């Protein structure tokens, strides 16, 4: 039953799920040993530390823009992000196809990391050292895309049992992230990474719509395999009515 449910998740979403869980397991193993406890610090997102400021650690490395997006601060953090990945990402991948979906995810991940890098670097001047990890920036980008593509679908406002339209949910998360990012500090949540993922995702969707593929109507190019899967699903739901 579990294997069947897992295999129903589209390819890229499934691979992202596996990658995030695998990295979290490696983090947990590393944290159990004094000799290996420090290596995850090289893959979390550090701020750019300007002279004459100094930090006790590896500091910023370019690969952290990508690697930090596959690390998580705890089991709850991982579970929340992976539930959202499957909930929103699967529908988007079915609609866009694997290639465009993968591009969108990576762009949102990098965009969120760059905005968070800027915010964390600014915090150095305020005497705060902020390290960032988690897939939340890319997940918020998926939430934005889901709200744009399926604005009237009903979704749950996690972690609260409140059902909203997808478009309304996006607005709630944008306002909340902007408010907490500007007016609160020390919450342990990278609100600017969330906003960065949404902002870059919105700009990329607008770019695709204004530069459609040849012969397209302005939307993302559909993957033939995704089209065939949707056709099979539609056919499986047909019933004879007497």
C-alpha cells in the first residue's frame, strides 16, 4: 500500500522527497558523533561576512545556496516541508511536466537563498549571526505556483484546520512572511527566504507566460508523458451510466 502510494508521486517530486530525507538522515548520523558534528556547517547557508567582522565557522561558500535547501533543522521541519512538497508539487509537476517543474523548483530554491543571504549579511551589522537551512523557500515558490494555477482549489492552512482557496492561502502566507520578516527578529524562521522563493517564482511564471514556446498559447510547455498520464487518469474515471 505504502509502495503503491509512493510510486504514484511524480518523478521529480519523488526524487526531491528522497533527497531531502536522505540528507536529513546524514545530518542525524553526523550529529551523533563528536568527530563528524561540524561537517554540516559547511553546507548550511552562512552570511557574507564583510571585513572587519569575523565568525567562528566556515563562512559563506557558493555551494551553500543549493545545499542548504536540502537540509532541515529537525524532524518537524522536514515533515512539514515534505508534506507541502507532495501536496503542491505533485499537482504542478503533472501540469507542467518534469523538466519545467524541476527548473522552477531550482530557480525558486536559489532565489530564496540569495534573498536570505542578503538579509543575513545585513544582520551581521546588527550583531546577529544567522545560519539558514531548509527547503521552505522552494516550497513557498511551489505554493505561489499552485495558487496561480489552481486559484479556486480548497487547501488547508497548515498547521491549522482552516480550509481556504489556494489564492487566499498564498495571500495569507505572503502577508505573514512580510510582517514577521520586517517586524520580528530571532524567531528562527527565514521569512525572507520564503518571500524570495515566492518572488522569484512569480517572476519566472510571468516570464514564461510572456515568452511562450513556439506554437504555444502563453502557458508552460506541457510534457507529453504528463499529458498521457492525465489522459489515462481521466479514462479510468469514466463510468457507464444506464
